[in-house]
């Protein structure tokens, strides 16, 4: 085989694509499948752990339910292995209830890792109460909340927020009384 043919053949493998394209491909997969790509080669070993957008949606929660694992534990492990910025974090838990403290830990982690786009849709019986840290997150530009409550602390800034979408959520005052309530 000629050197030109070898180079042409080598440049057509998926592993030769830039990381940003590999990330785009992996973002179309459920996160557990994206993680499985780490066994493909040395290059792929860490690609999934640098995904800029993390989606924990219905497919993830169905997978967790099928294997009988704790969703919070798996999410925590994924976040602890993640390197680089997290531009998008989408936690869409329609069937699985997550503890307030587990979601708080996720928000604290992502707020330190460049989060720009945050979606929370919680299945809990009680609405999820946003931690105060989210109100001062300098990188957050898009916030979508469903089944959440937030108490606006004094000096609430949302320094760079461009878009806020609320469904089945409430903004409450310091006494816990609803100031605004949003239904779909």
C-alpha cells in the first residue's frame, strides 16, 4: 500500500476527528453509553470525561433503575471524574426522586466548573429548593426550572443570566410565602 493510501486511510478513522466533534457525537448518546466508549482506544479513554454538556435524562434514569443502582451515586461519580468546564448540565428526573442534598452537591460542583446552561426538572413530591449559590454564579446564562422553588436572597444578582424559564415553580419570600407561581 502506498504512503498516500496509508495516510488517507489513517485520516478517515473516527478517532482522528477533533475532540469537539467527538463530543458532539457522544452528546447524542445516553451518558452511560458515552462512558462505555472509553474502552475503544487510548484517545477515547478520556473523551467522555471532558464532555461539555451532561444530560441526566429519562434514558439515564431508566438505565439506573434497570441495574438497581443509586442515581445520585452514579451522577456524583461522573462529576468527580469530569475534567474541564461543564457548559450544560441537564437533570431531568421525571421518575426518580433525588435528595435535596444530592442535587445541591451537583449545583455546587457545576457552579465551579463554568456552567452556562442549567436545566432542573425534578420528580420529587416536594419542589426542589435552589441553593443560594446559583444566584451569584457568574457563568450562568440560561436557567430552566421545573418543579423548583427559590427564595430570592438579598442582593440576588444572576450576573449574566440571559434566559429564565419556569414551569410548575415558585418564587417565595423570606417567610416562605409564594410571591410568584408558574404553571405550565
